[in-house]
C-alpha cells in the first residue's frame, strides 16, 4: 500500500534514510506516495516530489533487450543461435548493445533493471545476464553475468529443428536432448576430479554451475504439459527452476502452488499467434498468486516494448488482481526471483538507490515518469 513519505535520502548510490510523514523513520512498503525530498550523493540536489508517486525502479525478469535492437530488426538480431542444438556456452552479455534506443524507452517506463536472455530456438539456449539501464559499456551495466541457463520446451525448438529436418523435432526429442547433455555434464564433473582429466569442454563447463545449483534453470514453457516436463527434469537433476512465460499455468495452478513455483508470466498483452498460446489470459497471475506461487510479470521485450511493463501490471488489475500485488509483480517479486532482493525491488535503507518519480499512479496509463535515479545517479 502507498504511504505518505516525508524524506528520502540517497548517499553513495544507496538509500541512506527514509522518513514517513510524522517524522518517524522506519522501513516503508515497496511503494510510497506523498511529499518527498530526494537528495543526491553530495546532499545538494533536492527534488520536491509533493503530490508525486515515488517507487523503486521496476524490474523485467525476462527480456531480449538489445539482442534485437530497436530500429534494426532481424538484419542484425542476436537473439538466437539456431543451428547449435545445445548452446549453454553462449552468453547474452556478449551481444549487448548499450546504445539501443530501448534503454531510454525502459527508463521512461520506470524500468531500471532487467534480465536479458538468449531466445528459445534450442533445447538448451545459453546464459542470461542481469543489467541495469546505465553506463557506456557492458561492464558498467552488468549486475550479474550469469543469471541462469535457459532451457526451451515446446513449439520454438520443435519448429526450428523440424524445419531443418533435424533432431529434435518433437517434445520427446527436446526432453531427451536436455537429459542427454545434463547426464554428460554429470559425467564430465566426475572426470574433472580424476588424474586423467586433460581437456576442458566449453559446453559442459557451462552446465556445471546449473547442476551445482549455482545458477537457475530458466525454462521457457507455455503449455501446461511442457511446464510439467520442465519440473520433471528439474527434479531428476535437482535444478533450481524458474518457469518463463507459464502461459497455461492457471490450468495446473494446484500443482504449481504445491511446488511453490517461481514463475515469470508474459507477454500476455500480445496475440495468440501459435497453438501453445491459445489459453493465454490475464487471470493467470492472480490465480497462481492465490495458490502461493511467486509471480513476476514480463514484457518479453521486444515482443512487447519494455516501457509497457507497468501496463502489463495494470491489465492484471483489470482482471481482478489487487494493485499492491500487481506492483510487487514488477518490483519486489522479480528481485526475489533473480536473487537480488537484498538490494533491489524496494525502497528500504541500504538498498540500491534505483528510484523513480511518477506524476501519477504508475498503473494509470496517463501517468508519466518525471525522474529516474539508478544507483543515485539521475538518468532521466
């Protein structure tokens, strides 16, 4: 819920102090409203926010930002490496383009952080990264180099290899390929501990952190049956699973609730362009939250432009989700899913000073972003 804010102080890129109205300093809720002062690092830049909405920067936990640059299209797209079958060793961070117009678009949508992942043309697709919308080089933007290894189930890899007349071209084949390479990685890990081990394998090296639980398995899955297959494989190999898209999650809500699933839902505000999207609905987020799942929302940029993240949340409210949980789905919840909830997703003392000032309620499509801070630096 929104609360009246008297003062918010930023020092050295962190939130140093928060005072609610009445003068009592305490930790606030994730989003705040009211008369505020935001101080810069040198305590000289004072911004009056009377009547404004002051929130943490929004987080999109599943995008292809800059991998398909705005205004360039498929001519220079780097979303997929579609001929490799399994490509756990490719890294999204190696294809980031920081001069993409979408960086500025994101800021004006209140988005300050996102996960960037390879596409879903392969059963094992590659490594995602987390970035903030800042800096002149990739190193400036990176928050986490390896935020998980993406796996893909369903139509995308099936269609990709079916058109090439190659294996795998079925759901059975996709699951088999994923199991095959996870088993190879298990054997590789054992060989590395022996005296006879000599030559490293870049693909198998990339799978070791996944098997060790150091990074997440980010499973692209729309259909209920594909989601269950992803969980089946995750249980077999003890993977730390996050379900991406989860379009038919509402059809298996009891099962996902029992597993306390972490899911990233979206892009819901798009057409049903293929069979596995035929049951898409804005009710999914509410239904899964009611079952106890940890739910975040995504634009899947560029499928939906990244500045539309708050619109995605607003549409879930239209379909029955309360405003507080809708805002958490684009702030606190994605931070938790990404393992960054000790520094992102809330306005709390000690957290990164990623702060956005809105001239109206952020779920009102008429509202505009007025000021954006990332790590205490004014970006917009």
